[in-house]
C-alpha cells in the first residue's frame, strides 16, 4: 500500500489565512499584508486543498465567515505563528534580548492608572521590544484575545470564560465617592458604610460588567439607591459627584481629589465587608505566550507586589 502523503503548506499561506480569519475579509487582509486580494484568496484556497477541509465560507458582498473547522484551526495557527516569531527572535538574539512587537489589551478604566508606569518600565527594561496598546471594555478585550489582536490583556478578573487563563497581579477594593460639601466628606477616619448612603442618588459608571459588579456590591449591603445619572466616563462620574449630583462606587483611585471640572471628589473607604476586584493579566488558554508577553505579565506581578499597602 502506498504511503499517505502529509499535507504540505507554507508559512505564507498560514499568515494569509490568519489575517483573513481575523478580519473576515479578503480585502482587509490584503490591505494589512500589502499584497493583492487574489494572492490572499489563492493562498487560502491552496491551504484548504492541502488540508482537505473548508476553513472559510465566502459570502458574496458580505465578506467571510469561519467554519467550525476554521475556528479551531485559527486558534492553532495563532500559536504556531507566535512560535515561529519566537524562533526567529531566538535565532537572531540567542535569547539575550527581547525584540519585536507585543500588543497588550487594557480595560478602559484601568488604562490611565496602570498603563503609563507599566509601559515606561517595560520599555526601560526591553528597549528593542515594540509595545502597542488596544484599549477597550471587557467583552471587546476578550474578543481581541481570541482573534489574536492582542496577546495578553490587563483587565478585571470577573466573567472570564473557560478558554481564558489569567495571572492575578493586584486587587482593587471598591470605595465610595462623595462631593467635598457632602455631610460625610469630613469623616475623621475617612470611612462610611453603604447603609449610610441608602437614601442618596447614585452616579453609576455604566460600563458592561462594571455596572453589574457595582450594583451587586450595593445589593449585598441591602442598598438599592435611585440611579440619577449613568455615564461610561470614569472622570465624568467623579465630576458629577463633586458637583453634588449623588455618590458613586469606584475601584480605581487617582492620587488627587480634584476633578477635571475643578471641584473635589472625596473618597471614603467602605466599612462593609466587600471582596476586592482582582486585576489580572489574561491570555487564551493553550496558547504559548511569547517571551515578550511573559515578560510583561511578570513585570505586572512584580510591580504591583512591591507597592505599599
């Protein structure tokens, strides 16, 4: 019996497929890769013939969609291409220096507090690594991890699915925020119980998952205040509170109490027993991280572990 030949495909075909699968568009993939659309289409067709399976469904004037086999194969290809880049880096640098791109996702309200120092320290330690940032809310970052648009993401540890691994690097306990003229703002111990705010209006940070978490903290304390204002802007919440429109619950605390609008917003620690939010570095389970991504995760863990309090 004649031996069965193994499929023969190229790294170029895999790269073209990955770009098309990520964009769900031959045109967008060709634009990113700086090649013709026909080159992308031909390479993917050859790859499908070699594998004996259809990876993409072509929809006239409506782009592409992944088959079930294509979805599974795309996840494998992401890891394979990352390994290939790692081999190139290892050959060029003999493992002595991190070189090349790293795309990091970051939750939108964490970004202004966490990213500047992290990026400065990472670039100081690894000057030949090029870090780019994708900022977004929780579900967008999970999607970006799955499509390979970012390799790791810094976000809160809630609602992470089974296909996402994570490393806990810090915690962020919730606190109450009131205006400087509020009756509780001058508390000598700087503390308050949520029950003391039960009859006051709430200014809610209205981001997916964040709002559910913040409202769950209130409900656990038996408090369900009227929501006077909803906003997706962290600094807008602070400004509204500072101007007396209600109180808020937040997790990230800036070093200064002054808002953009020129009024003070006073943070009060909660006397209630509330579990802090975990801050994690997340990545897709089963995908081997590049050395750049590993170094970024380790730096997050090291920096936050060394912070006082």
